[in-house]
C-alpha cells in the first residue's frame, strides 16, 4: 500500500497514479513481461490485482500460504523494479481510455463521477481517479518513473500480510525484498496534498441521457476518518440506508415502491468526507423518490432515534465489522490502510466500543449539520427540466 492517489495530482497529471498502477503489471527485472507476472501468481492458483483511490494505491495478491515468498517476490519486483517500457506505455494509454469510456457509458458510474465533481468542485478530490482522455494520452514512461520516484518511498509504503504464516519468516522475506531498496532511499518528506475546500457553485447537475432508468446521488459533506464524529456518521448511515431494514429501503422501496435500488454510503478522506444517498428508479418517479429520500434524512435531524432502532444499528455496524475481519483479505486491508493513512492500527474491540458509545442525540445533531451544510445532487436520465430536483434538495 502506497500513500498516493488522485488528490496528490495536478490538473495536467490527473490520472497518473491510476496509470502507473496499470503500468507496473507490465513486468520488471525478475518477471520481465505482463505474462510472466500473471503466470507467476495464477500458476499457483493465486489472484493478483490493484486499486487506486484518492489517497492510496493498493497492490495485492492472495496465494496459498506456502507461496508467500512468491507473492513477496512478484509484488516487490513490480513496484521497485518496473520495466516501464515506452511501447507498453503507448498501448496502455488506449486501454485506460477504454476504461474511462466504460465508466462514462454506465449511468451508475457516470453519476458518481458527476457527484464527486459537485462535492469537490475545481479540486483534485472531485476529479475522476482515472483522469481524463487528454491527460492519459500525454503520459510517458518518464512521467511514470518520476511519479514513482516522488511518491514511492519507505515512508509512504506499508506492507500488510494476513494468513497462517510464521511472523519471523515473513519479516525475513520482506526485509530481503525491500531492505536493499529502502537503504538507498533516505527518509524524505512528501508534500501534503491540497486541503479540501468548501463546495461552491450550483448544488445540482442534471445530465440528460436517454435511458430506461434514472440514477441519482444526493449528499453532503460529512466527517473525515480523522474526525471523532466518524463513528456517529457510521451509525447514522446504517440507520438511513444500509441494508433492507434501513429507513430508506423500507420507505422508498417496500412501502412506496418508488425505486429498485436505494442505499446510503460514506466516503472518507483525511480532512473531509461525504454521506451520500444513491437511487435508481423509473424516470417518472425520480423527483418524488429524491424528495422522499431527503425527507428521511430530515426526520433523523428532527426526532431522536428510538432505542430499539439505535441498538439494531449498533449491532449491525459491529457485526458487519467483525464478520468482515474473518476474511484474511479484509483483515490485511483493515490493518494496512489504518497504519498507512492514520499512523496506527486500532484494534477491532476499540472500534466496537466506539460504535456502542454513539447516542441518539449525536445522530440527530449530525443529521442536522449535514442538512445545514447544504445538499448537492447529480442526476442522470431523460430529463428536460431541473426544477423539481432543485426543490427536492432545497432544505
């Protein structure tokens, strides 16, 4: 895991972190081609992949425990000794452009891109993590090398392993693979990314597209992962729209039949966050469904949650966390990302205690703050007018 993502990029570099994530799979010193890389892992029944977000890029593999040494060898070679061949860069540009077009052709993906741009206008947090076609077409092998030299450092990397291995043996493998490289890279400070700025401009964007279903995202700025209220936000999110017993699902789908898909979600960064509500419905019902979703958030602000519902939400959040951590993949990501982004690993028991301490008054107060901050919404569908959507998000 490397502490770099799209929020560290300038406008002309938009998408470079994601592009480099693609390029390191093309081979290195020990595994010189993309085929060598993939066959090394898949040849033992393993899985190899990566993901780029706003603040972190994650390269991961899952292999039988007896093949841990192979996993360390492949990942370290990819990251520390990538070939970054110029001809491969040219080919990969088109691959990434096709990925960008795929997201734009999918209304559910496209509405997320539009929503992010509304939440963080004119800011790296609001740009598509994969960049834009014009920036992707400009990337060179030297750009990729420069990006790695600036951001891939011992101080920005965390190695996380979970499974049935011997700790001392695993540490020895890591030291052998990374130690020589780390010794050549003295500690260096990486410039922090630009801080999040307040949202500005119109709070609504309606993108007209001929489609059988409307897709809507509405939300507001919410606590970051460094904010003490992040656990209150987690409980609020569960009550509002997590699962089939949430308020949004029961009211909009089960009771009124307005939507097929309705849910809420949290997205958190170091200094900002967002709580969003996602809707997918027949276009004729879109404005009504949006109004109904906003009403449910307003109800949370106006009346305290009852004890049975609050207890259920706490148990849901706690149980989901503990069940997820039974997977070695989830445990690996849980520990690694906490250490990378927050500088410490909080034990699950401590997180459970924090969730249990959330009170009804805190949930109502936070819901009120979200509404006061102002709702912003993105809509994709066959709409000619914005008027009803504007009225729906006016609080």
